[in-house]
C-alpha cells in the first residue's frame, strides 16, 4: 500500500487530499496509468504530466522513478514565484 497525496488543483480535480492505493506499479508513471484508468477525474488530473511534479517520500523525483520501498507519493503543480 502506498499513500498518495494530491495538492492544489490536482486535489481539486480528484476531490481527495490523499488516499491509500494498492498497486503493482513499478514506477511513478505506471502508478499514474493505474490511477488514470480508475475514473475520468483521475484522467483529467493527470492528462498533462508536464504540468505536474512528483515527490517520493518527500523527495522530488521523476515520473520514471521506481516505487520499490516508497511509502508516500505526492503530486503537485510546479512551484512558482519567489
């Protein structure tokens, strides 16, 4: 089980701040595909991955990063401003 956290407009589109997800995904990208297949709201939230950042256990990561041993995945828009 992995805790998946959603921030800002990702949270608004999905309608949840966090959830526990059981997945066999090996990478963040595979997890995203699993989520997108669930419901339309996930597909909408993850439609443009270039508009998203991801953190694994509170460390910035890439979408091809492995999920082995990860307890928490967070999705959020890029931070802007100073």
